[in-house]
C-alpha cells in the first residue's frame, strides 16, 4: 500500500515537472522570436537609407508620390473615388454669332451685360462702318460658369442669332491631380525648411538648400497651372461675333480737285455700267420685234411686186 502511494506521487510530480518545462520552453521561444523580429526590423530600417531619406533631408519620395512627382496608383484611386462623389469641374468654351443693327453699340451693351454678371472682357475688336463695309465687332468674353445660361440668353436678345456653338470638357481628374501634387509639394517644402533650421553642418545646409530650391520651383509651376485651371473652370470663355446687314453710311463729299475728279470718274463708270446693263436687259426684247417687222416688210414688198 505504501509502495503504491509512493508510485502515484512520483507520477504526479513527473507530470507537473513536464508541464512546467514545456511552458518555460514556449515562453523562451516566443521571447526569442520577438527579439529576432525586432532585431530584423531594426536591421532592415537601418540598412535602407533611401526609406529614411524623406525624414532626414526631404529629398526622398513624398507619401503618395514617386521621386519624379507623379501620383502613385493608391493615391490615384483615392482621387478618383473622391471625385465621383464631388461636383464635377467643367471647362466651357463657345462661339456666338449675331446680326445686329449697329455692331459697335451692340458690343457696348454686351460688355455691360457681362460685367453685370460678374465677368470681364479679355479682348475687343471693332470695325466702324465704311463704304462697302457695314461694320463688325468681335469680343472674347469671360462669363461666370454659374451664370452662363442666363448671360447667353441676354446676349442672344441683342440681335438675330446666326450661330451658337458651346462645348464643355470635364477636367475633374486633372484638377484633382494638380491639387494633390500641390498639397504634397507644400508639405515637402515645409519639411525641408524645418530640416534647414536644424542642420548641423555646412554640407547638410548646402544639400538641403539645393533640394529646397528645386521643390519650390516645382511648387510654383504647379500652383500656376492650378490657378490657370481654376480660372478656366470658374469663367467660361465665349467669343461673340457681331455683324450687320444695314446699309453703310454715304461716302463723304469731295474736298479738293483730285477727290472731285476721282468721284466724277467713279460716277461715269457707274453710269456706263448701268447703261450697259440696261441694254443687255432690253436687247432680247428689241431683237425679236425687229426680226418680226423685217419679215412682215419683206412679205408686203413681194405682194406689191406681184400685184404690179
């Protein structure tokens, strides 16, 4: 009986010892694996200076962009998703052709209409009425896109509409790309400025200044493109052509001998041309009666000759 209890106690103790040994081995292995993973991560980070470049000198790639400034696939997908839920950016252009009584007066009214709507005139060309020319005007109008329809209706009321051509181009993706590039470059410039203030050596300062100059030049270029695109989106570009079918004013009276001689010669040419035209119109009507009269005269003479 005593031997049986001793055996049972030995088995229990051996089992507990095995369980404790296995537990300690598992904890040791987990700690070793964790230390190995941390060491591997640290080694990988320290052995890849390119990955740390943006944090150290700002000359490396910015998040969401490659080293040459282009958008990565992930950022492009985000931009497309955002654009699908936002308002579309549309660039509108067109041409309107009108026939009016006085093109110069109509041009002045058109300018007033556009300025009242909050737009402006980028170009204005007028030709006064002269002999043989009834006068015309051409204007390049910048009209707020939100008021384009109403403003065009007012412009059409200035005269008779001959032609209207309006086109719209969706530039949402282009604007989204520009906005993302500008935001990223601004962050990069700020980071370089901060690094410059903390640079410890002359070599670091020169390197950072060079990178900062390049980034600022790129930023200014993109900001100019961004401003131009926003201007084109907010203001539609419409070319207004104004013409007239009204008679031109009479030519001024001759003031000297030479101008009088010229006027007399022109009048003579006009008179002779008119006479020739009249003769050409009447000639068919004159020839036919003459031929008929000649035939009748010949017949009468033959009858008289036979009778005598």
